[in-house]
C-alpha cells in the first residue's frame, strides 16, 4: 500500500511521467491480487494508469501488459476485448516475446469461449 501511495504522490507532482504511472499500476495490481472489497477499485486504477501511460508513450510495452492484466481480471466483455487489443499491441512492439504470445492466446481463448 505504501508503494501505491508514494506513486500516487509522484503522479500528483508529475502526471505525465510514465514510470510513475507504471509503478502505481503495478502496485494496484498487487493490492488487487490480495483480494478484499477494494480489489475492483485497484484494478480500475491499474487500468486507467496503464492506459494513460501507453497513450503518452506508445512504445511502453509494460503499460500494455499491465492494462491487459487489469482488464482480464476485471473480466467484463469490453475489458476482455480491450485486453486482446492491448496484448496485440505489446506483441507488435516485440514479436519474439513468447510470454506475450501466450497471454494473447489465453485472452483470445477466453474472449471466444465467453463472449464471441
């Protein structure tokens, strides 16, 4: 929680610094993974921060990955679809990344199984 709060203060001081946005997104994902009543709120924070980061820097691969992770965990129709697009963009940045290929395949399978 401290990391999340410190990143939030950093963002307040410099809202266009993608590293700060990425740090808060990563912290929010970890907090959400612990569960609890505020998990969804932290997933939305991770999503919003990651989207802001990759909007600022189109080559920030971690932002696409963190956004996709948050969107998959939110698990709504539109967020799963968005996760597929974000993973594709991450793969376009590094076509040899086997981890991203696997994540994209999993997301596409979930999309097809649940929503197509």
